[in-house]
């Protein structure tokens, strides 16, 4: 069956990025939308990710001699227009015909980093060709088959991807009820898997399967040794994604992690886990600026970015709202979402007397009473 999705290429109206979800919902079939928007089990963690930002308040400051706040920063030496990057997300083809080929251009136009998922609907090469100048990270779901791991890492290196993101929180799929209710399976091939399957006469293409079945075929027994193995093989920085416990940090850094990506996968894995933001400060204390921290899960406002940076993150990653932009406006829609975050963050910076991103990091948040 042919899968029909958006072909829109146009600017989009944004009041706030969370409100875009409702506009996308009416464009999509319930199974595909549920896969994107849904979380695990009772979705307690999914909801808490957004509401937890209310646990801290931002303190206005006055007479701080600030005008035109400067959002620029850098990560691994890559210049960014703002402390906001793209989270890796599987299957952008569900929301737009051009899939990751559009997203990478939209993110590039916003002046920041695109992260490609192993389970994307465009290959490592296609994404690189769609936007050679956009800085890119490659997110690895490690396979049990090291030949696959080497083959795909070779491509990421050859195509100039700047870092490898090792996702560590998804050695099996969370219990996602929407996927079960709709019996959701991917209508399109995951093109990296499909390319490997055609090279090796395999049959793992992602198409026609649910995410839980796909995760089940990846490597479950991930260990600290995998960090060094990827580093030695690629000579690229390795970020470990899906970190939620401060107790994991020392081991990860000793094992060679070049960056810690604090995330609970947007509430899609362990329901009943704390909101990602609630774990950030404790993690940042242990990291103690030894390596950069990327933060995601629940970021819907410039204010959330401000609070994450003031709690120890160096940059935040945008997940679902980026897809809503892609669905509604293609390349321009993606750029518009990132620019909207920048607009809100600029207001927060001005009103808190923060001239630079470093000033945000020094800002004192107030505990909610
Ligand atoms: C539909 C969907 C697919 C995702 N696919 C991946 C993936 O392939 N690899 C990965 O590391 N994280 C994946 N994630 C998690 C995101 O990188 C990010 O952690 C999450 O979207 C943040 O939550 P938020 O979207 O609510 O802000 C996915 C998230 C969503 C919503």
C-alpha cells in the first residue's frame, strides 16, 4: 500500500511549537501519529517531561546593560547560531515525502547540527548529499552484527559526520500502547537497513515491522567497552545518549564518553521514570564540565532551553516539534520551528539580563514554592 504524506514546502505560522501538534494530528493517520506523539505505558513520564520545567522559575533581572542577546555557542568546535540542535528521530518519512533530506536542510538553514538516526528514511549518504554544509551527527543503534556497525560508521566518517551518538536507552522498546492499539508498522523502508539488506542479501529493511521488533534485533548487551570501540574505529567524539542517572556518569567518562546526552527518549522508554529535566542538575554536578552535556525531552519553550542551560546543559536538542514543522512546511517549516525557539529564548535572555549563552549558564533559578 502506498503511504501518503505531506509534500508542503512553505513558511508556517507558529504561536508556540506545542500547538503545532494538533495541526499535524489532523493531517495524519492515527497509527503513524500515535507512533510519533505517543509515549510508554500511562505516559506519565511523557507528560512530566514538559511539566517538570515548572519545578524551577526564571528570575528577572534589571539594569543589566543588555541589548540584542547573542545566542551563538559551539559544540565540539562546531559554531552554532544558538544552543539548540536537532535530536535524532527515526522515520521522518512518516511526516514528509522528502523525509530527512528536507529536515537536514531546514536545520542547516537554522545554523545548527542535524542528527541522523540509524532508523531514518534516508541513508547516511543521501542526507550528506542533501546538505553537505550542514554539520551532522550520526546516531547509532548498535547492531549485533559488527559488520553492519563498521559499514555504517565508515559511511558516517567518509561523509564528514562530526560525532557519533550512541543511543543507550533503547535496548528494547518501551511498552507503547498506541502502537499496539493501531498495530503500527513502518510503511516505508528504513533506508540504511534496506541498503545493508540489499548488500548482504538480508531481509531486515524496517518496512512492515514495528519499532519493538526492530529494537529486538539490535544489540541488547551494550557495555562501556562499546564507547571505546566506536571511538577507536571512527576517531570521532562519542556522545552517550539516554543518560538519566548521575550514578552512571563516572563510568561513562572513564570509559571515554566525549559527551553526555541527558534524555529519557521523550518518555517513550521507561514510564514512571523521572522527567529528564528533574535529573539534569544532579548529572551536571557529577559531570562537572569535564565533557559537554546535551539535554532533551520535553523542550517546548525558549524558557525550557534557558532552564536547561542554567541547570548544567550546554545545548538542548529538539525532538517532536521539529517533525511538526517538517510536516507543515518542509524545509522552511523546520527552520521556522528552530527560529521560534530562538525568538522565545531571546526574550528570556533580555528579561533576565543575559547577554550571552555563558550568562544563561550562570543564571540562578528559583525553586518553585
Ligand atoms: C518518533 C520518535 C522517534 C525517535 N527515534 C529516535 C531514534 O531513532 N534514535 C534516538 O536516539 N532517539 C530517538 N528518539 C528520541 C529523540 O531523540 C529525543 O530524545 C526525544 O524526541 C525528546 O523528546 P521530545 O520529542 O518530547 O522533546 C525518537 C523520538 C521520537 C518522538
